[in-house]
C-alpha cells in the first residue's frame, strides 16, 4: 500500500499530480484545505491537499518488517531509494492514528474484553483453586501456547463486526485473509485497523458518476425494480444539475405502467421549469432526444418491474438500442439498501444482461447495516455512484463516500 499526499491549487490539480506520479489506479483517501507555507500562507493563500492510496500487486501485511534503529541507519546508507517507502509507512502510521479516532474504538473494545477475561481468571483463582491446579502441566502449557494473540483476537473482532454489519462471509474472509497476522504478533493493532480500512476503501473503487457528453445531449437512464425510489432520485439529481450547475435538463418517463409515477415526475419538472415528456415506444424516445438535442442532459425514468419479467427486460433493451447511435447515454441501476441480499444479487444479474450500469443505493436511512453495499459492489464489480437517505428533494442525496461507509461497516454501534 502506497499512501502519499499531493498539494495543488485545486483538488483536480492535486489529483492530476498524484496520477502522474502513481498512475490512474490511485484512490482518494482524504481532501482538505491547507495554507501555503511562507508569507503567501500568512496572507491567506490556500491550497488543496489530497491524500491518495495505491495498492501494490501481491501486497499483504506479511510483507511488513519492523527495523531496529541500527538497521534503519544501514538501510539509509546502502539504499537511499528506500526513503520514499519509509515516508509512505510514516504516512500510513499517521493515517492509522486518525482512523483509530474516527472509527468506533474497536481497539478499546478489545482491551476491555481482554481485561474482562483477566478479571474472570483472577476471580476464579480467588475462589479457592489449590496450588496443584495452578501448577503448569504439559496440558496447560499447550493450552497457553494455543491461546490467540492480541492481534489475532483483534482480527477476529474485525471479522465479527463485518458479519454483524451483514458483509457477506465470503468477502469478509477475503479481507481478513489479506491481513492475517499470525506470523507477526508484534504488529500494532492500529496498523492492522488502518490496513483493513484502506483495503476496504480500495475495494469500493470510485464511480464516474454522471459525465457530460462529448456533444450534447447526454441521456441518462434510471432502471430498477418498483418501490426503490427511482422517480424521487431522478428529481434530486435533476435539481442539482438544473439549479446548482445551471445545465439545460429535460425529463422523460417511459414508465407508462404507473400513472402516479409519470404525474410525480411531471410535478417535479414543473417545479424545476424543465421540459417533460411521456414516451410510449422506443421510437418516441428517439424522437424526444432529437427534439431536445440542444440540451445538456436528458434523464429517463424507466418502468419499474420484477427482475423476473423477461418481457419488460426485453423492452428495456429495445429502448436502449433505439437511443444507441442517436446520443451518448449512461445507465444507473437503482437499488434499495433494505432489499434482501439474495434478491439484490438476482436483480443485479438480470439488469446486467440488459446493459452495463453504475449503482445507486436508496433508503440508507431505513437500515442500520450497510454490508449489502459492499456485497453488491464486489459481486457486480460495478462502482456505486450515489446514495440517498430520505425523501426530501433536492436534499437527502450525495455522491457515494467509500470512507464514510467503511467506517460504518467497521463500527460496533448499530
């Protein structure tokens, strides 16, 4: 794991410098404003500092080696090029301390549990164990040797915490397998925690989100089963682009099965003062896109239906085929965080047969466990672009934040 900080006038400039040095595989870990050094900083000059991470091939905690002071001195004389690696390790240590504070005191919880075990042993001894029972026997020595280390107990605690937050056992095992510390019992717990945290962030990856077309318009389809909040989500996103970013936006609905859905989107369109049209056939959708060719974005609400309805899935394919070649388009699969895990996998697989997509998760405010976000992301190998957490328009939506979600997945509070 390489972790480095880059500074620029803007976040984009700092991130560009990171990609230039480390490659396009970097993942943004943290962004903050910093003052310039020297007189310009005193006079109010500001810059943006971006902390990025890059996971190296074959990396695991087993590659970590602790050096003594003399060894570091020799290494500095014989291998100057390792200075950057040591700097990266220092940054990881700094990040680990911050993560330790921000997460839910997992280390303190472990210490408390260990203390409880020690107290229980003391109470047992005070209740009259005779000296013979307390003498070390071969059996007792073997039991003591089998006693897991503090690091092993902490890893188990991380594992159980992920399971409690409904991370699939398969993925939890993968993550823990990458940080198995049985061979290095002296590695600090905060280092283990930081490593798990960073690896989980990297597994989420970064979504492109809604990107502009090379030539207008950009058509954006929102797909998904009924009741997940597609229409409300479209209204939130359309408001951001129309009001905040001053883009020319048009709304279409192909959901002719539910009159209420069309009227709801029409109401939002009237409030935003943007064009709205109901399309009944793929050709009508194509004609509408031609009519709105001078617009920046066209958001399309599709009919919600069961993922087992092959006829409606086929209609979705025809709609996308009609647009293909007429305009650039993106597709988003909208899922509810409250849907059962097995159903989420079936839904994701069914829509994968229709087109490629990015993910949007809704109703995060209606669940206390977010493991399914990681599960579906890893199952589909598709990034999450947005999450929503309420019905308020245009609020209660934000671009997906991997750091925030991982903190919740490693939290013991529910």
